[in-house]
């Protein structure tokens, strides 16, 4: 079930709440973003579901594959210049996907972006839980800025993606 809640302030300042319940084909909710007039959703498998933005009705499903191999655990989605970007759960990387076909267009390796030793020690000193997995991508198309973070990460990173001079998708 998806529960959609619209809250709007009325003239007297009170919130008017409208609730809408809908069924989706998702077994779990992992990633969700919009673009090209649809909602793109993942549920921990290799598939990206295209849902109608108002009814959540399934329009189509594409399998994300890199050189014929399914890419599992796609989480946290973001549309960036017409591509669907998602982090792969448990890894410090982002997969760049053609949203209409599911074909992988590239990878962004963010290994080492967080100093895990320092962040874990700082969390312990502060009495907070240690950082967990990378789980946040945000794209600002107006300023063309890209941000990444993770669960319980102490920092938000602004990154610039530049092509690797020698690596290809085949490597």
C-alpha cells in the first residue's frame, strides 16, 4: 500500500488533510523519484518500476543490467540530466541508468568519500550511533550541483563527476 497525504493550509490556518490509498507492485519501498512524467521506484531487486504519478498504476518495468548482468539492491534514486541515478545498497557507488531500457550507462565510484574510522570515533565520543550505508543523492538542476550522504553520516558531500581518463564500462 502507498498512502499519499496532501496537507494544505486553509484560510483560517488549519490544515486540511486528504488521504489517498493505492496499491503498487512493489514488495518494499527503496527508491523513488520522478521524471519523464512517471514515478520511478525500486524495491531492492534489479527492476525499476515506472508508476503513474497520480494512480501509482504500473506502466512498465525495466531490468537494470550491466553487460547482461542484473544490478541488485538499487536504492535512493535521483534523475540527473535524463538519467536515473541510484546508489547500490551497501556500496559506495552510484549506477547511472537509461530509465527507458534499464541499460547501465556508467558507474560513479565513491569509495573512501567518508573517513569511516574518524566518523565512527567521533560518533562514539558524541554518544551517537556510528555512520551506516551511503543512502542519499540529491541533484539541483538549477545550479547543477550534486550531493551525496548516507544514513547517520556526519557530513553532506558536494561532488563533481568527471570521467575517468582510461576506464571504460567493459572494465
